[in-house]
C-alpha cells in the first residue's frame, strides 16, 4: 500500500492509471485519491466485486438504508423468520465454522437479501457479512497451510460471542469507510491481464501494479471462505479451476494441469530463463520438473501480459511493476530481471529494476520496482 501510494504520488495529477492486477483495489483507490482516473482488472470475480464496493461513491440515502437494513436483517435472522441460505458445500464444513455459526450465517445471508432492494446497501452489508464470517471461522490462515483452532467433528462447538453485536460492529465499520467517498471514479473490470480486455478509458499514461509473484501463493485458496459464502465458488473443483486461470496459481487441480502443461515456446521469453528452469528441473529435486514448469508458465503468462500491454499505452507512458523474486531448491528466480528482459524485448525503454525492501529473513528475497517507459512515436 505504502509503496503504491509513494509511486503514484511522484506523478502530477490528471493521468489515466491502469492496474491490471487489482487485488483488493489499492492502486485504484490511491490513484483516484491523488486526482487521477483509474481502471483496474482482476480475474477473480470476488475481488472485482470487493474493489467495486470499495471504490464506489455512496450517497447519504444508501448509507442510511444500509444501517436500517442491517438492523432489519439481524432482527429477521434472530427470529428465524426466513428460509436460511444453505451453507456452502465445503467438505467437512464443520471444521471451518461450528454448526451454530454456519446456521447464523445462513439466516443472515438470506436476511440481507430480504431486507433491502437497494443494491449499494446490499453490497455494503455483504462486505460486513464477509468480515463477520471470517471472525466466526475456525480456520486460521497463514502463508502456505490452513490450520484449525479446534477440531470438533460433531460441529457442536458453542459460539460464546455475541454474533449480533459482531455483525452490527462490522456494519458500522464498513459504513465509516463508505462515508469517506473516493475523490474520483474507478472502473473495475473482470478480465484476464494476459489477454487485455477492451478497457474503458484506454490509452493509459501510467501503470502501477503488484502482479502475482512466482511463489506459489494461491489467492483463491486464501479467499475461499468469502467466495463460497457469496456464491463465487460452488465446489473444490471450481476453486482449482479458478486458480488455474490465475497467473502463478498451483492449487488443487491447477497442479495436475501444470503437470500436463507444455510451453507455447513463446519467442519472447528471456534467454536467462532456460538455465533457471533447467536448474530447478534437476533430477535431485523431488518436484523439480513440476516447479520448473511452474516458473516457465509464470514467465510465459507475464510475457503475454506485457505483449498486450503495449496496445493500451500512450506514447511516453510509464509502468511500475512491484514484484518479489523467489527461490526453488536454492535456485534464484530473479523475477525482476526476467521482467526487465521481457519489457526490453517488447520495445520498452529506460527499463530499471530498483530494490525496495527485503521480503523476510531469507537473505535472497527482495521486492523490486521494475519500471519502464513506452517510447514516444
Ligand atoms: C499481488 S495480488 C494484487 C494485490 C493488490 N495490489 C492489492 O491491493 O490487493 C495479484 C492479483 O492478480 C490477480 N490475477 C492473477 N492472475 C490474473 C490474470 N490472469 N488477470 C488478471 N488478474 C490476475 C489475482 O487474482 C490477485 O488479485
């Protein structure tokens, strides 16, 4: 967030800014706050919904309606005066939420829809619902694996928290954020950055983005609780499919797809990649072949993105990719150098990779700002 803000604040206001990897919408929010117009893209429908909710302007009427409908929804849920929404079809859901929590969430989800027809109020209440559902979850997320605070196969855990007060607090928290309207409008587009969709406000002056890193982090995996409850995912297979669509995803079915993946032999892939991929694929590395394919596919995907990017930039446009490097079996994947090579090959000039900060205790891991200019004329 800080890096994005600092990067954008270096430019005069009034630019058309693009973030092709939206996530929760940080760049778009910073850009409109600094007086620019912003367009942002993500492949994940939950994230584009959330970014839209975060970057929308809310009138006093919608805010008042959100408060009224939130109270009405709680009253409906408490009286059970409504057909509850079914709990998501998650294998062993009782490991994620105690049965009492799932039941409360089912009633609340249905009650939100029944309590208002105002689309903005529904969105804000759903954002509050997301905050509540994650607090009620027994699943604690950390980087690579999911653990459970308690394992109760019967799902009989009692919730010793006041769920009504929790949701109400979350509604008020969301309302405080929503009443601080963004200074300008952002367009949020669901699409694939490898195949840039037709974009409103094309011909961009500035790209500031934090793309997926080549580190096997799955955004879908982390976001599953919300995505299941809001209906963006119906099954584990869906989750794996979406992760396969995302750049850098290797979770669930995405792993077996990767096993079968072969390169399109993109002529633009940097030469340096060949040695890196061969070193990772070494016979001594247990999953070497798979991870070598992972890195090669990651680069091919980013190469497709850079190729398409050229078509949506104004001459003189500047781009900033905030990205971290990674290692596999001790082999360094210098993502910043690979980006720099791809950008040069596609005709960008003034290409530079500036280290910004260390990522963690691993001495080799850094984050970089890879910047470049799309040439004039
Ligand atoms: C590092 S995150 C972005 C973080 C963001 N700066 C934020 O504020 O949350 C990378 C994002 O890229 C998205 N993504 C992955 N593959 C994509 C693709 N092919 N097209 C568009 N977005 C993609 C992921 O869903 C994820 O939200």
